[in-house]
C-alpha cells in the first residue's frame, strides 16, 4: 500500500468542511458505503490521514489549493518567471501567474503583429 499522507490542523479543518458540503457518501456524520445496518462514522471526518479513496478522487480536487498542499502532483505551486510570485499551476508547462500570463501573451502578440507588418 502506498504511503498515507497526513494533513495538518488547518488542512484537516478545510477537508472536514469539504466532506460535509460535497461528499456524496456523507450522511449526517456517517459513511454510506460502510453502513451495513449500523451507522458507521465517516473515517475521513475523524482522521487527518488520507484514508478514503472516494475523498481523494472526487471531493479533494474541488479545492485545488488544498489538493496541491496535501497531494502535490499535477496541481502544484510554482514561481512566476516574471514577478516571482507563487501560483497554482494547472499543468506542467505553466510558467507565469494569471496576470503575468495575460501581459506576456499581449506582448508576444504585439511583437508578432509588428514583425508581420514590417
């Protein structure tokens, strides 16, 4: 089994809010798939360790910042090449934050049009 990740207190608090708001298996503090006649408390709601596969796959990606902090992976923090600020990259080729990306795209378009006009 792969390494189970742990959340700090702030991340755990945000995860509990997500579970209560978005988890389809959450029913008033109980976990529906674990219910075999007796109500069973949601294990992800009481443990700061990422143990619920459904939470990792379906609920956690709804909060991209929390997902990046806890899992890392595809959605990770990067430094902008222009301003040096941190931003949450949507892909592995992202180099600029949102504002700098817009400015850089306009600058490149402007230069390309100028070269084309002669």
